[in-house]
């Protein structure tokens, strides 16, 4: 979804970075869309919604599995209507039998969900609560999939600090370096000064990496992946990263 001019009013945990510059954010969004297309995916671009400053972060509105889509119930009050706005678009790809919902008092945001094959790790965070996770895992199990809870201590979303790159490779930073949940994976540890770049995305064999993080870029290339670099610095100012800006399936 295109960012609106209201993006500068988005939720942030890092006000010291300043407010996003709208014109720059649009250029970065264009480059992001182009990178996804270069990875061979069809991209649906939705219009900006000024009434929801964070609405370009569509990942939080739904989780899409190979069996169906789960419409989320975002835990941030100002974002609560975004999932409902996203549902008509998701219904273009899935019928009623393949759409489920997280309902109050459960809350769940897609940034807290990491898919590894048919298993989904779910971060219990300020935005995703125990009831939301219970509903989510129940829906998954009904579709023959599985899920498990990962308690978060410091970060906003699970994928703020850990991202799966396929092929048993995982980028980890901060608290995720020692979590037992991820012991069986080949963990690539991200240095603290590049922690933001733990949020890379694997798309059809290519890994998109945020611009300006040379250690992470080299680490991903050393794993043998083709890489694309995209600047998301304006989105970082409002707690957004590469994965947040699209719903990929």
C-alpha cells in the first residue's frame, strides 16, 4: 500500500531519528516495488489511506499461508481498522473457506509471525497477545499446519530481530541469538550496530537487504544468495522494515 502524507504521524519508538520525509518515502517505496518485481512476483499496489498513518505496513494486517489467509486484529489502537480495509483485497485471492479471523480480545500482527515451512513462530509482544496466539495456532492446526509462541522481551515485533531466509538459514540479532526456539537453524548473528538489517526478506531465491548495512549484506552473500539492496531509511523512522511493507505469498 502506498504511504500517505500522514506517514510522518506513524507510531515510532525512535523519535530521535526524526519524522519521515514523504517525498523520499515515495521514492523508496517505488524502488521497493521494483525490487519485488525483479524477484519475479506480481505486485498489487493499493492506494494510500491517510486516515491510517501506518497503513503502508500491510504485513501486520494478515498472515497468508499455503492453506489460506488469516485476517489479523492489530494490537495498536490506531491501526485497528487496517485489517478490515485489507480484507476485500485478500478475498480476490481466497474464498470464504480459506479465510479466518483473529477476533477480540485476541490481538495479532503479522510482523510477529515468521513462517518456516509449515510451522509458524509467533512472537508474544505488546501487539500480539496470548489469546491472539491461541486463536492463530488453532486456525493453523485446523489447516494441518503448526505454530509456537516465542515470548519477546525487547523488540517491537518478532521479525524485528529474526528472519528466516529458507535453506535452514536464519538472521538473528539481540535477544534472538540465544533463544532455544531457533537452535536447530544455521544462525547468522547480526552485530548490534546493524541490528535493523536483521529484517531482510527472501523472495524466490533472492534476498532483499536494507541499504547501508555492509556486514549483513556480505553475510547474506556469503550464504550464496543473490541480493538486492533497497533503502528503507524513511520507514525505519516509524518502526518499519522491508518485511512490513508487503504481504508476500
